[in-house]
C-alpha cells in the first residue's frame, strides 16, 4: 500500500510540472498576442492621423495655414499616440507627411516601421 501511494505522488508531481509548463506557454502566447494587438492599434491610429492631415491640407485653398494645421495635428498626435509627433515637408502642391510614435527617432526612420514604436511616411499631391 505504501509503495502504491508513493508512485501516485510521483505521478502527481510530474503531471503538475507538465501542466505548469503548458500554462507558461499559454501565458507567453497571450502576452505575444497583446503586443501584436498594441502594435496594430498604433498602426491603425497612425493611418487615421495620416488621413486626418491629408484632408486638412486638401481643405486649404492655397498654401496659407499649413503651419497652423500641422501644429493642431501634432497636438492630436501627442494625445492619440505615445510620444506621437509628425512633420510635413515640401511646398504646395507636393507634400511629404511623416508620423512617428513611441520614441522612434525622426532622423533614422526611412521606411515603414510598425510596433510599439514606429513611423509612417506618405507623399501627396494636392
């Protein structure tokens, strides 16, 4: 009887160990999914903000007021994105719009970067 009880205890410890590894794997998948969801959320917000400034620039009848629209847009970027900032370069009617978030350095971001920090660029003709 004593031998049977000891064998069951070993089985219980081994099965608990296996279950703990399975739960750790599940937690890792959940955290990875949350990270990807956060990245997708910031990317979607940055696209919406790009569309926002594009429509603002198109609503201007001439090149007057661009600086004011960019200032207002950057105030929204700071609210909607972590460390969000944007810049508009070029002259009427050709503009290059860039948006950065999450502490992405503005001078090193040359292409689309997505994540908890990233950047997005677009060129428009009005």
